[in-house]
């Protein structure tokens, strides 16, 4: 098992500085941010890709995953894959297509995506699931020939919140390019035990997120050890599966103290014997 840190906490830095800081701390990898203030597909050219490749080579860091949630700094929930306006929905689909091509150009194995967005007030959950399925069909047509996985990340208050809902949509889409971005904190928020949930989707999980969450299960990404989650129990469950990929620490609310927060998370993992 290897550990990375997500660049979505480092939006006050550029992507190259982010990689250098994380390498200096000691992380094995970085989750690149494909959007917002970092490597937005619409604004990233070949020179940018070459610069990222060079800094990764120089530091020895690997790409754990590419986060393709944020079309803009504010564009997390909308547009989503389940907008009632097809043209508005297509903006999210097009961004995902572009993110897949950029991930391929950088040499990444996967992107993680929004799990459907909020269900529109005037539509049913079944309508949203079928609409998300149709959006995904367009996306996997790009992903499959590129050999870049599309990882759906269950998220509180969005269409797909639980492992059961993930398994439902994965069955509907039925593509080897679709996997689960297993975010331990998100599942804790919706009442699942992350350690127990690992086994439910282990065969479809090539990448994990970890953060801590407050005792009231509010969706608030909290520094490791500062919340109520059993971080060690979760990591033990992952280790017992024989997983040798990346677990990425995701602490995006800490943008004002990104470097310090990344270092403290690393120290926590080290003190608990994971590094």
C-alpha cells in the first residue's frame, strides 16, 4: 500500500510546486486536480503536460489518480450528469471526455468523477439513475479505448451515496472501464462502516481516499486523527485484501495550510506504522 495526497488542497499553489512539496514531505504519489485552478483540460497544453511529466520524473512521485470533479473552482455539483437540461448536462460530459484525454496524455490510470450530482427536485431517483447511466455510456466510449478507468466516487447528498448504489450503477453501465473511487469518509458520513464496506467493492476499487470525519458524521473532511473514524481499522481492512495501490489523503478544506496539513497527515500515517 502506498500513500498520496490530493492536489485539491493546493489550489493556492501551481501543480508543479504541489508535486515538489509532496515529494519533499515523503509521499509516494499525488492525486492531480484536473480543473479549478490546476490542470483544467480546456487550458492545459502540451507544454503543461511536459512540465508535469518532468517534475514527476525529477521527484519520483507517481500519479495516484486524477480528480475530475471540479469544472471550475465552484463547479462541483453543477452542471451534473443528471441535469434536466440536456445541453447543461452535456457540459459535464464534455468536461469528463476532456479529462480522460488529459489523464491519458499525462500517463494516469484513472480519473474520479462526481457520482451523478443532486437528484433534481422534480425527478425521481430512478430517472436520475437512468440518466446517469446514459451519461456514463458516452463517457466509457472514450475511456475504454484509452484504457483509463472512470472511478465513480459515492458522495453524501448526491445521486450515488452508498456501496449498494455504486454496485447498482456499475451493473447498469456494465463496462470494464468503470470502477469505484472508495472514499472512506464519504461512506462513514452515510452510515456505512468503511472497514466492512471494503470487501463489498474490493474487486472494483483501484483507488482509495481517506480523511477523518466528525463524530456527528457531518460531511466535513477533517485531519487524520481529529475526527471519529477508525482510520487504522479501515487501512487494516484494505491491507488484508492484498491491495498494493494508492490510498490518497483528501483534505481539500485546508487550502490555507495545505503544506502543513499534508505534512501532519503524513506524520499521522508514520506514527501509526503505515509508512
